[in-house]
C-alpha cells in the first residue's frame, strides 16, 4: 500500500525528512526453513525496549529503523533475507513501534546508548550495524561514542551534518499536525503497535523536535571512524550525492583501486530510487550488503 498524505507542505516534507518508510509496506515473512522473527523486550536505561531476532549464524547484525517507522516498515523486505546467513537483531527505539515512550525528549545520542545497552543485555561485545535514514544517524553515533562495539557499518541515506541535505528539506517540519498524516502508514503502524495509541500526537511533536535537532559531526570525527563502512544512497535521495561522495572520501574511499590498495569502505548508489523507496530496492541491496559484511576484516 502506498502511503497517502493530505496535500500540505508540512506533510510532504515529513515524508521526505528522514522518514525511512518503505513505499511497498510488507511484512517479515519467514524464508523456507527459516523461523519467523521472535519478539522480545529488554529493560535498558529505564526503557522497555522491543527488539526482534531472526536468523542463522553467529555474527550479529543490528538493524536500526528510520524516523516515524518500525522494524516492519523499514526492514520488512530485507530482514528475512539478511537473516539467512547471520543473526539479525532489529530494534525499535524509544517511542517507536512496540517500545513505549519515556518522559524525556527523543535523542539520537540516547538511542545510540540504548542500543549499546541492548548489546550488553544480550551479552554481545560487538556487532555489525545497518542503519537506514534516522537509523543511520544512530549507527553513526554508535561508531563515534562506542567504537569498540562496532565491527562494520552499513549506512543507508546518511548525512553527517545538515549541510548534506538538499536545501529546504527541513523547512516546514514544525508545521506538521497529526491530521496531516491521517490514513498514512506512519499513523497506521503507530496505532497498531504502540503501547498507548493515544500518545500519537505527543510522539509526533517529539519527532518534529528530533528532526530539527539532529546531531552534527565534524569531518575529523567521520575520518576517525576505523570500522569499514558501506555507504548506500539513492540517486535521488534527500542527501545530496556530493555529500555522500565527500563522506566516502573521509572514510578512505575515492582512490584509484587499480594502483592503490582498495579501501575498506564502499559506496553504493542505487539508480532510479528516492529516499523512501531505497529500502524497497532489494535487487541492489541484497547482493551488496551481505557481500560487504562477509568480506574479511582489514588486516585479517
């Protein structure tokens, strides 16, 4: 089902702004021989965090969803396929999906710390991380704040500061009202899964505040990331292609691979895709992501 929105500027921008919701919907059907996802809760940092696990193999991969979204809307098509060769742990952050809100603002930094606390709860020293849209900002913060917990990073539709967004992307977000999203997949997911569906207007206000206060990193902070990173961008994303290439260079990419060692980080540009449609493009993502994650670590 394609999301339907009232024709207001605020609603249209909300769809674009780090929304991270696949246009095709879809659930997490189990692959043949693969058990369906198992939902669980963990008490972390005063939060009853919901997460799902699925898959085979020992190497954990943590999935981090987009803004206004859930595990299903961000990763419904990808999770079962990724789980065929690794243990997937998909998280729903504070106030998202099945996870109840708490009496404090939404924060990318706090989401990063909550995710690492979940790793502690699960007894995992490190993991791979796949963040999409808002989730890519969370994964980036984990790499900066908790570098020893990160093996590899997949960052889809990521910017490390607001200059990487197309001009005007953030304009009008503060005007968004609950009625602007009436009938949308965002509202439907929240009403179906949130512990308190009546909290939707409060959650939306907190999401607007989050979108307008995203943390910004310096070039030196990005350059200091040691984990191999796979950057994924739609060719018509809300992040400019120039910014994605700039970030790739900061991570050691952009060299002549025929005469120099290949960089540990990678860049994938998905053709004919938009920000919202990016996670639907499984024909491009599924060959690339497992190949990157399965490649030997540098120096091994």
